[in-house]
C-alpha cells in the first residue's frame, strides 16, 4: 500500500520537530535593565521568559543569577513543555546540561533531593492509632513525595517508603 507523499513529508517534519525541540533556541530579545527582583516577581513587558545565560551542568542547582530574562519576539509563544518562569526554575536541579540561549525543557529539571543516598532516616508506619518507628538507611536519593528504598537498620530488610516533607519516610502495609 503506497502512502501519499504529503504523509511522509508530514512525518519527516514531525520527526525533525521532535529532534530539535530539546535544543530549541529562544526567539527573543534580551530585556535590558531587569533586576533579579523583577525577574522573581515576573514583572516584564510582553511575554517574558527565562533562559540560561551560562552553561548549567547536570546536578547543579539553578539560581536566578544563572538565568536571563528575555522578551519573546512578537507573535512567538513559548513551546509547550518548557520551564520559563522563576517559580518553575528557582531551586531546581538540572538533570542534563542546559545551554545558554535555549529554552529549558521541563523534563531536564528536577526537585532537589530531600534525602541523599546513604542518609540515616526515621521510618514510620502508621495504622489508625498505632505508630511504629524504626531507624533506616536510604538506598537511593529522593525528593518529597518520591518512593524510595530503605534498609531497616535492625533487621536488614529492604522496604519501600515515601519521602515526607520533613525528611522522614512513611511506609505502608505490604
């Protein structure tokens, strides 16, 4: 069965768009005179976005000093799936190298780890009025809400639990 030429052209264009999307340059003009406070407050004329002003390496925490605010060229909008606001970027950690002058894909950043691998933590199991606590060692890092593996210090058993905002781990019945 032969496919129409327009279908293969469409597929090629879609593939090219997918390959370029992660490294898409921001079609914008620099916003001169914007202070860090204005960047944090999002006070800029037009549709303003934040892009790296230097290379940000994997594992590095993103700070406002590493970003610059640019105003998009009229008629252009930021692509979907890109993090361009200060509340989306401040304090996050780069998962891969972020290049100056390019949009930052939302998939290229993560929350900072709340517990590191090998850290001693308190593990809690709660069922109704019953609460059991134990000491544990994390086998992987995790942010608040992440499911991670922990080794019980007393029994040596490996269990899974959820990282809580206070740095403790909550486990459920298995």
